[in-house]
C-alpha cells in the first residue's frame, strides 16, 4: 500500500529516541527531547514522526528542510543575526535547510514533523 498510517501522538507505534538528537546543543535551562521516527523511506532521505521537547533552549543548524505542525506548546525560533518568530499550538511552518540559531521551548512542545534530506546530506542537523 502507498499510504502509511502512524496514528496519533498518544498512540505511537515506535519506541522513542530519548537523547538529544545529534546537532542539538543545550544552551539555556535544562531542555530535553523525545523523538519518534514513525516513517523512514528506504533510502533514509525522508523521515516523519512525532517530537516532544521540554522547556529550555537548544542551538541547532538545519541541513535539511523540516515541515512542522505543533499540536501543543509554544516555541521561539531565532535565526543567528535575524529575527525571532513565536509558534504555538495549531501553527504549521517550514524550517529551511541552512537555518542556524536557537529553538527555545517556552511550553512543552508536541509536534509532527517531516524532514526531507537532500542528496549528499547524511544528517538532518549539525554544521
């Protein structure tokens, strides 16, 4: 079948990654995250799943585009040398490859994501 169903945030199908993802560096407070990769394409270039983060700030550089929809919470993304944008429950947005800055979780975030890794890129984050 060409449709993949992976349920709702509270009925996930996989065990979460409970450590900070490579390329996410805590810089303020005591942030923590959990990542459920519910779908990975055979070539590893398309990833989708759920993510939860507790309050605090990470510094991160994106090597790939990420489509995000926030179910719960509030976060502020600030690009180095740029402006800050606040996202809350119900917001959808794209973080483009090349973003470098901070992700500050104000209220616990729960989101769904899809990451599209370009050819020649082996990791979605880091710099």
